[in-house]
């Protein structure tokens, strides 16, 4: 990975050397950084947004927050602000969410759990069964008949030794997404999944459970790490340990919702569009400041910075707050916008996504097949470095912008990610996790990249 | 600054390209990172150290903590552990530390202040006077006679727009270090200094006040940012506003103390020494986990990692916990070690300092005049990047290692510094500010650099 990144860089060095720094671009890049750091406009906006509470897709609160943002944006004097209707998934956590381990002496101990998104409930009744712990699907397959009638406890931790926490997440998350259907195949009656997190506390981390067609949908919950370890330890002593669950979460019909879109029209090439954004929906346990209030507000702050510094971009800059990313389904704002982009006569030249949290800038991933574009973007590092962007690496940009086809290049903003999964999908995802300077440098980094694409093309 | 850093890099590119990656070094670098991230040995050590409380130079607690560390290190099986005696400054905060603003209606309001290090007290009596606010020494000079008999309120904030918080600190800190003597020149009776911090709360940030010889020593305190703003605002309404101070801090004779030193002898060139370390003393308002418990424990963790992975280095690796950095005087462990190094027959080939906090790695500063060493160190980036070191830049290494003369190169470990001054010298400097993964990646980065110097020389 490291070596790959370095060689990517080395290929481009001859071009890099030949570059001279454009004074105007340098001046504007510095101005973005200074304005962001001194005004903290985005940080304060995110504070207000977060105070409105979580924005679970399909929920009343997600629309309340969206309309509040819309009314705020309408005061900002952009060229256009509009809502793009989209149908979204609608799942309700309900007000009953309990898990208890029944100890051999008959006493019970409450476990810190939460239902996973789209999980079915237990019909308001206790569902109890013996616990069986597994680390992966291979082990599950071997157990086969032993699983029948039991509650499967998936307890594979994120690998701490991986520096890239997104990679560690990717290698642990299938327990959560696919575990329920895998276990149901062998007759399991429910699953409890070790929270996919790097933070050792007892807050459960939710996230999507994806049921496979044709397999019975069984209740699926996440458990806090301390209780996961307690459960594992207790199971070693008492292999016949039972747990009972009670959940009244439920899936409802698709709900009406919207993407929120705002733009500044380009002064010379208004038909060429640079899209930037994040997803507006969040999970419901925290306030969604990190995932992905950050990405939304940083994108919006880019528009604010252009406006504040009175810079009319050459090309159109469009910000999209995508609705319904977390349920990972086709019923998402990203698909809706993707379809719009395909039909539209506009040319979407580039798309930038911010959905890795609000920590300090490190780099941008770049997804393009064009070698010349790579060279061009790398040559912009002297400007981007002002906002602490140290590298451009090849890589995927993000789930939402990937639905826009035909762009010349797509970018993912990459802040530092060491803390990210400690907040992700849990009650820890709160505005207090955001540091104003780190957050604002991210907005500035995105503004610089947007400006350079707008002025120079790709 | 940015351009400079880039050109520094560009010069070295031909060499970089010609480099091939050494498989053994790569394997060991990865092993350092994995071991650090999974065991969190240093993080847990720092937790225990921080729980012992602050380590103000000359204080009983600083020695208690030092002896605890020594006894722990002695269990670790290094080649040598020893104390190097050094005389250190000794200042006591005392138990009376009060400031009140006297409002025009006769009511008083308590201000959040703390005495600055080495400040004289007020003889346990209230010292009161009119407040006069200034932003800098030029303004002070202009006021001249107006200052007489008054308390000068230095209220110049750190410049938020500067990305490099150390630069912003450097541009604001002279109010704290030199303000008292500057104000005393014009007959001021005391100074209140806006805390030099990036965090907007009401915790005062202490630090050294440096009295000039021949000028009257007047009491000097720092004030929390919220109260600084309150004071400034109230002064605009009531220009004759009075404040009173009561402090019983005092300076005592130099105290006996020690540097703590531990080392693993080199297997081939034991006489060639690579020094790494941080300063053990801290200010007394927090627990000093950030400044500079981090740097000390990261350095120690380098030795631990060599030991744990059973790597006997080619050259000697020596860790120094320097005593008495914060008072910035010649009575410091750094000078004592510097003198020792000069007399010693050993060859100090390199020195690494970690004194910029425990946040996520970004780079190393490199201080050398030798162009070939620069090229060599840059060529190590493929290994260092595994621990998130993205760059090597020319720059000062740190106050402590700078006293070691004749090294081929000196390095400063640079973590991200956006949060640093929010903790620095205040009650915010606590173990809770440390993130295990960020901290451990720093230890690993230092271990990789140390290993490469040890095996390849400079």
C-alpha cells in the first residue's frame, strides 16, 4: 500500500518539477484557509445542525433538520437552492431494546446493545436462547447444526494492528452486515454482533444489517465491547449460557424524502458542474456530527467561502446533501442524483465526497483513468499543502459520488482516521468530537481543490 | 514555507528514485507499528505515569514520579539505567492565587487566573490597581507614563489564521515571557496576560515569565480566555476598572534533581550513540501527559519495542528524560547532558526529540548541514510512511537535544499540532487528551527512524 502510493507519486515527479506556482491561486488558497480558521463558520453551522438531533433516513427529524438547513442556505445568496425528491428506507428503532444474560444462578445482567438498522423485532416478547460464539463465517459453517435454535454471537474484533482503520473496518464489518442471514441459514434465532469500533467502551455501534432474500430475517443487535468481552469470558465458564432479547424495531414502507442541493453558477462555463457533498442522513444514537454532518457542512462551507471572498468560479459548483446513504440501498438520494446527472445536459466534470469524518486533513483519494489528470492534480499539492493536504493517492471517492457516472475524476477527502471508528454509528458520534481547527482545515482543503478544478478544468 | 518544503523535497528526488526498499527494514518497520498498536504498552505506561500527578521541576512529586519510572525501567532488562544529577529551578505556586475585578458598583467578580512560572507573589496581601489593556510592546511604549502604578493587561490573542500553531504561539508568547519586565520599566505594578492558547475556555495557561536583570520583578499571572474577553469588554465601559491580586508563589534556591537515562548497547558500534527523549518536568496545573509525558514515554517505548521484538541495534540507543525544560534556564538537565556529551568519548551521531504532544504523526524536522544526510533520510520515507510520517522538513529539533553539540543530525518528531496549545501548560493537559492509536503511531515512527539510523548510520 505504502510502496504503491510512493510509486504513484514518483511517476509524476518530472511534471511536478516543471510546475511553477500560480500566485493568484496561492493567494486564494491562503485566503480560504485564513477565512475558515478565523470565522469558524462551518464549525458553528455544524453545532447548530447537530443540536437538532439525529437524522435517521425516513424520520421526521431528518426532514426537520433538512428544512432548517434549506432555510439557512436560502439566506446565503447562492444561484440556486432546491430539493430533489427521493424515496428512502424507513426503519424505526422503537422504544423497547433490551438484552439480558441469564446467569447460572438465575440472576440476569443487562447487556449494552442496540438493534442494527433494518433489524426485525421480537414481537415485543422476550426471545431467549443459548449463546454460541464464533469469530467468522468459516467457523459458523463448521458448527452447522449446533447453531440451530441458538443466538449466534459474532465476536471478531477490528484488527488494531492495521494503521488504516477503514481497512480494519472492512475486514470486520461482514459480521454485522451479513451475519444475520449467514446464521439464519443454520437455524439461528438471532445474532449479537461485537460492535465494529476501535474505542474500548460499552457503547454499542449500530449500522446496516443486510438480510439475504429467501432467508428468514432474524433479530440482529450490536453489543458494546466491554459487554462483548464479559459475554465471551462468561461463556468460557458456562457454555450453556442463555441470553434473552426484546426489541420492537420495525421496517416501514419507503418514505418521501429529499436531497438538498445548492449551487453557485459558473461565470464562464456554467454547464460544467463540480459536485461536492456528503450524506445528510445519520444513525440515530448520536447526533451525526461526525458521520456525516461534517462532510455536508464542509461542502456547504466551500460555497460559503467562495461567496465570502467574492470569488465567482469559472465552472458551476454544486453542493449535494445526499439522503439515505446509511441503509446502503438503491432507495437512496445518491442513485436519484445519479439518474438526474445522466439525463441532464450539464457536464459533470468532477465530484468530491467528504464522508470519513471531520478530523485534520491528510490527503485526497483520486479516482480517474486519465494519467494527465493525475499529474495535474498532483501538481496542485503546493496549494493543497496550505490546508495540510500531504498527498494525493489513487482510491475510491465514496458511496454517494460513485453513482454519478461519466465524470473525469472523483475525489474523496481524507482526514486523519485514527479516531473515526470510535465515534462511528454510536452515541459517541457527537458534536463534541469535532475540533474547530481540524474541521475548518478540511473545509479549506476542499475549497482549494474545488477552486483549482473550477479554474483549470481537468 | 510550503514552497520551501516542496523545493527541499524536489532536490532530493533523483536519489529517492534510485532507492530500492530493503525488505528487512520494511518488515521490522511493520513489526514496530503492529506491536505498538496492539499492545499499547506506551499508552498504558503514560496512563500510570500521569496518574502520579504533575512533575513541576524541583518539586517532590517530580522526583517521586522519576523514581517510579526508574524502578519500572530497571525491570525491563536494558543494558544500563542511571540518574544524572542536575541542579534545577525551584518555584512554588503556593496555595493563595486570587484575582478579582472590582466593578463600579463595588461588587467583585473572581477571575480565572494562575501565576506564571517564576512569578513573585504579593506578600500574601491584596495588590490592587487600575487595569490598562495593551496588545503589544509598541503600544505599551506609547502609553509610557500612563502605565505607572497600574496593572498591565496584555491581551493579544494567538492568531487563529496561522495553520502552524507553533508559529502562532511564537508570535503571541512574548507577552507572557517578557511582558512583566517590559511593563515594570514604565512603573506597572503587575501584569495579567491573556492565556496563550487556541482553546476557548476559561482555564488559564501558565508558563515561564522571564524577568530581566535590573528591572523590578512584578507579579505576573495568566487569565482564562473567557475572563480575558470579559475584562476587555468591561474595560471599554469602565476605563477606570480596578483589579486586585493575591499570590503567595515564591522562588526557592536551586534544587537537586536528575536526568533519567536508559540505553541498549549497540551490537557493533556501541560507542556510537543515538539519543532520543523528551522532558520529564511538566507544569503543575494538569498531569503533564501531553507536555511532555508523551515525548518521554514514546522515547522509552522505542527501547521497549527493540527489546520486545528482540532487535539488538547496531549502534547504542539511549533514552533521556531531561529534567527542567519548562523554566528555560541554564539550570537544566539538557545543559547537564550536553556537557556530559562533550566530555564523553562516545560519538553522539544523532538526537531525536519528541516535545510537540502525542497526536497523530505527520513528519520529522531534520536539522543538519549535510546534504547527503538529507537525501538519506528522505529515502527512508517508504518505511516511515507505515507509521503515517508523510514528510521530512528542515527545522529545529527541540530545546533539549539542541544542547548536544557535534551530532551529525538532529530530529524533531512532529505529530499533528492543531489541538496541542489547547492543552499546553493548563489543567487541560491530562491523560484523557491522549488517543491510544495516535500516541502509539508516534512511538512506532520514532522506533523506525531510530532503527534506520542505527543500522545504516548517517
